[in-house]
C-alpha cells in the first residue's frame, strides 16, 4: 500500500480519537480494545491492508514495544507521589516480587504439564506472561500524582516494578535452553542477572533522576534557565537512565521507572508543601508559564507536571501504534481449544491463586483482592519479552509456537479486561465513595 494511504489512515485515527476520546471513556470498553479492533479490520482478517509476519519483523517489533514500555514505566514512576515510609508501598512490592514469582512458577508448570514444553521454554513462557502491563493498564492505575487510592496505587506499582523483576526469569529460561550463559549451578544468573541487574537498574535510575531533577530546578529558580524544554528533559532522562543501565548490564526497565519515581520525589522534597502538585500550581499567584516554571514555590511542581503531561501524550500515541499492530497480527495467534483453556487457566486460576496466596500483610486491604486477582492484564510488556527472546536465538518452530500463544493470551486480555474494566472500576468507585461518606 502506498505511503500516502498510511498517512491518511493514521491521521484519521488520531483525529477520530481526539474527537471521540471523551465519549469512549464513558463506554464499557477501553481504547486498547478499540485500537485492536481497528488493527484487525486493517489486517488479514479484514481488508488486508496491514499484512506482515511477526517473525520477519521481530527486531522492529522488539524496538517498538521496548520504546512503548520504557515511556510507560517512566510515566508510572512520575505518578507515584507517595513517601517510601507509607505502607501503601507494601502491596505493590509483594505483587511485583512474591506474586510474580509464583505466577512464573505456575505458568511454567502449565507449560510443561499441559503444553508439553521443555523446562526452559516453560520458564520463559512464564516470565513472558507473568508481568502485568503498564501500557494497557492505565484505566486501573492512579489517575494523577495526588491520587491516594490504595487499589490503584497497588496495581500501578505492580505494573511499574514487575516488568523489570520478570527480566531475570526471561534470562533464566533462555539460559536453560542454552541461549544465555547462566554459569555453573546458575551462579552467574543469580549474581548478575538477578542481584546486580535489579539493584543496579534501580540505583542508576534513582541517582540520575535525582541529579537531573535537582540541577534543573536549581537552574530555574536561581538563574531562570532550563525553561520550556520539558519534552527534551523527559526524553533525555529516559534515554540516559535506560542507556546507562544497559551499558552497566543492569535492567533498563527498572532504571526508567526509578528515574521517574526519583524525579517525583525531588519535587516532593523541594516543593515544601503538603499539597498536590497541581493544587500548588493552581493556588499560585503567578499566571505566566515562565513565572510558574521559575518561582521558588512552584518550580518543582510545574516541572514534574509538565513532564508527566508530555509523557502521557507519548504513551497514548505509542499505545495506539502497538495495539493496532496486535490487531493486525491476530491471524498469527493460536485460538485453538488448548490455547483458550491455557488462557482461561492463566486468568481464572493462576492469577487468583498467586494473588490470594501472597497478597496479605501490612498495607493490604482484603476487600481489594478480587480486583487485584482479576486485573492481571497482559499486553505490550509481554510482547517485548517475546520478541526479545526471538531475537536471542529462540528456535524457529518454538518461536512460532510461543508467538502464537502469547498473541492469543494478549488479545484475550485486551478483550476481557477491555469490556470489564469500566463497570468493575465504576462499581469499586461507588463502593469506596459510599464507605467514605458513611459515618
């Protein structure tokens, strides 16, 4: 198809979403479900305008999904404006560690016993499908930096952390198949792929976010410099933290999440106010953008809010692009009876078991468990790990089998969670408001 048609199609989609975006938010479906439907119509299942084999474009799909996840993780970090001393942090930490680890194990068990995969391939499949998705889960995440809802905070933190904490098990699965060096008795995997890569990624992202945030605010307050380039600053910090982490053989996903989180904590420390960032800006006597960006009282809040707004716009554009391609790739998905049973077990058995066995203790609200158990969305992060594995030498027959299965699970997740998120979260909001209003 000629390039002019592609510009017209993409342009029409963007204009359409700008016009009907607020209407879609009120419908019992998500934008992701809409995008995937459009992709299916444009793909082989529809008009055949967007036809490609994911195996042939694995490198390009790996990079595209990588960029989408990186932008989303940085955005998630910026939204989490809560001190580490707050017990709200305990639930997402449990979900991103114990729950995810148990999910990997249970999916791997299904992979060997039900799908007939080797141990290495089953562990890899578990790692691909264990993390919840930061891109497609925006409807259940905190809506803004001042959002204090515990359920949304838990799901947001889980999506931000487990895309990085799943990486060691991707490497373990590849190692068990002989595609990655894990060392004798897996010592190298434990020391490098697990311990250093996780700790190093978090540390690198946190330090860079701290430095960039403090320097930028200092220059703005003291010299009225570094004003008006929040988009450059956001992309620069994302690329810097991600690249530095990869160069140090640490996990870049954790680094960009930590960088966004660090930038937000710089704002919290330098604002000197208990108010939310948007309220700080709204209550300020200044009205000019430049004054808000450089004033002693509003510079930190203005910086982080501007960066967050830019990142959310980027996230929406990348979501449209990636999910559109998922719809076009549905012809390569495996919707056999066995795959459907596997997906049903993943969402209806594995996730609930993992949540109910690990989601308890300090900071956990017991009534939130059914919501957390259901909203284990799979999406762009799973696709990144899939194509990462393909590009690391996954044998072609196995690559096609896992690709078909993962595409099916992701598509089913988009549909199931896409039609359920609005009514379920609306019900949750009503219950929360009613309990708050009652004496």
